[in-house]
C-alpha cells in the first residue's frame, strides 16, 4: 500500500517516464499487448472509486454543463481537425493514413483515463466522467457520418454493436467499483486515495507499454516520419486544449481547464478496434505515438492545470 501511495504522490512524473519503457523494451511491449482491453476496464474502475458518488450524481443532474462539452468534443472538434489537416498539408507531409487518423482522433470520445487524470490534477473529475460516458455512448451516432462527410471514409461500423460494447464496458466497471465500495467501505477508500491513484498509475503504465508494441521498429525504419508524427500529435492535442479552454472560459477557469484536458485526450483506440480494416497501418502507428502527449503533457502542464483549474473558484 505504501508503494502505491508513493506512486500516487508522483503520478504525473511516473506517467511521463513510463511512456518510454515500451520503446526501450520492445519485447516487453509485445508481451504486454494482450493486456490492452483489461487495463481499460481497470482504469475505469479506479476512476469511479476515486470520485465521490455525490459528485457523480450532481454532474448527472446538470446536463446543461455536460452537453455543450460533448458537443465540442464530438461535433466541433472534427471540423477543427479537418481544417487543421488541410491547412498544414498533413496528407502531403505524412501521408493519407495520418491525415485520416487526425480527423478520426478529433471525432473520438474522451479517453477512458481522463476522469482519473482530471481527479489527480485537481480538476472536475465528475464533469470528465459524464463527458467521457455520454461522449462514448453518442460517438457511434456522430463519428461515422462525420468522417464520411469530412474525409469520405466509410467505417461501416454498426451503431448498435458499438453502443452495446461501450455500455457493457461501462456497466462492468460500475459493477466492479460498486462491489469494491461495499466490501471496503467509503471511509477506507477516502483514507487511501493516494494508493488508488497509485494503482491507476500502475495500470496506465502497463497500457503504455502494451500500446508501444511496434513503435521502436517503425522509428528505426523511418525515423523522420515518426518524428513528424510526434510533433503533430503534440500540436493537435495542445491546439484543442487551448481552443477548449478559450471556449469554456466564461463558465469558470476550473471548468475551462477540465474541458481543455478532455479535448486533448481522446479514445481513438475504440474506433480503430471496432473497424480495423477501414484504416491504413499508419493510423495504428499514430494511435501508439498519441501516448506521448497523453503521458507527458499532464506532467509538463501540471503547473498550468493547477494554476488555472484546481486553485480557481
């Protein structure tokens, strides 16, 4: 428990360092790859344990706060992504596969881990949870027609099947979290929040190692292309965070900072996993390289998150 609490105290630094483990140890990344889906479920469980049920209920009773955030994530962001792809000439620079990946990423729902990240950073974890849940459930209705209209990509994703998968994932995590709460008790959970954060960090590290499978080989084969993709993923994430913050600043600094975090962290894996045949191999490489901003930016931007989010009224 002490080790997990230590990891919780140093969460952002450990996440920043852990993303390089999969690169340095490619065999370990290959070995960990089957753990990708189980780690997603466990991350959801930790996110739910870290949030107070009253905060979740309050967020659920405030659709006026959640729906505009989801609209920004699922509807406005893809248009911004497509404009950015055209403006920067990404297709000519890095290829059609990467250009498609950028637009699909901007149309994807919030990352599963964004709830726990928001809570660790002192932001509005309940708002992040509601945006992640509702965004995930609505994504099958919004993403396929949007990417077809914007870039002509027919994903041929069954809406019902995708919604069932997401609902099942969320339901399983909710059942497990509720069971843990009943067995352990609210008081003990509250006393060990740092250990819970440490457990979340450990699971995220396993996920980071697993998703890096193949990235080292790609970097050796075409280092300039991979370097260009690294620059691109940081630029896209930072741009959407800045836009999200600016759009929601009238709602208060804490909400705006939370939306910035949500806007810059998206779950493209669920889209690629649902329709893998529709994508160029570069899209899967892009997904792996996306882990760099996901794991590094919380550490790099933590002072900004704290200044404009956690400490703001």
